[in-house]
C-alpha cells in the first residue's frame, strides 16, 4: 500500500496557473461564497445553520490532516515541509474553534489572515499538481474553503470584523512570523516563505529580494487588512447616519 500511495503522491500532474481547472474551481467557489451562506441564513434553522458551519470548518481542517496522513503512509512525511507553520495550514486547523465555540477574537484574527493570504493564495496557488490530483483539492479547499467558512461566520453567525480585530490580527501575524522563524532555524526549513520565495509564481516575486520582501510583505499585509475591513467600516458609518 505504501508504494501505491507514494507513487500517487509523487505522480507528475502539473498545475497550470489560470488554466481550465484553476478557473473552473475559482468560479465554483465564487458561486459558493455568494450563494451558500445566503441560502443557509434564509432557509435553515439556527440548529442546522450551526451544524452546517461546523461541518464546513471540519472539512477545511481535515483537508490538512488528510495530507499529513497520506504523506505519512507514503513514507514521505518531512518535518521541514509538512508541519502547520505556513499561515494557511495553521488557520485551517484553528477555524473549527470559531464555528464550534464562536470565539470572537480568533475569528478576527482568521478573518484578516483569510481575506488577505487565503484570497492571494486562491488567485496565485502555490500548488504543484493539477486536477484531479489530491494536491489540487488540498490547496483549493484549504484556501477557497477557508474563505467560504469565514463568509459563513459573517453572514450566518453575524460575526463582524472590527478595527481592534485588525490590529490584533496584525500583531498575531507577526507573532506567527517569529514562531515560524524559530522553527526554520531549528529545522533548517522554509515555513512562511521566510528564507526564500515559493517555487511557484506568487506576489512575493514583485516585492524585492530576500530579505527585503519580508518587510514589503508586512506593508502589503496591512494594506490587505485595511481593504478587508473597509466594507464593514462603511456599513458601520452608514448605520450611524
């Protein structure tokens, strides 16, 4: 069984940026982002709304855990590559806490992380395999699915991003940066792309050389956070008037 799983995980199936599978997956999730939370809000009982939200969050979390399991079964699990010290993986593991226990502070952090890093990842995926490989679904669900769960929390459970949450999320982002740096020093790894840029095309390609792109990313992150907060700021101002 190990050799079969190993062959499958290593099977070359190149991903094409903005190829047919990428575009179709993006369109399908765009429809889900708009449609699913609205339908759940309008047609499901509070009990069913809660169940559906938990199921969605567990799917996103299990997506990462399944990857670790498959790599372990294939004998290819590598602490330098597969631990949850990329932002998206950590967020995937934490999102059920928001949907199960409605933790406001954690929602704030994951919202700003999600609406910046996750959407960026959805647009320019750091994935090596195309449809229908597991790695394709792993990345799409881990990023696009994360955005879906966050939108579900906002529309169905009425959790709202705040300016205070923006500040705390940026502090948490830098805390995660420090943690990932320590892990990289211990393992000689490259989590959070601190030591080098990802091997596939990404926004980091336009932010300068190492280590300057790390500083540039801080600026881009805070700008993304502000853009993610602006719709709620304008809604709040409109409600006050």
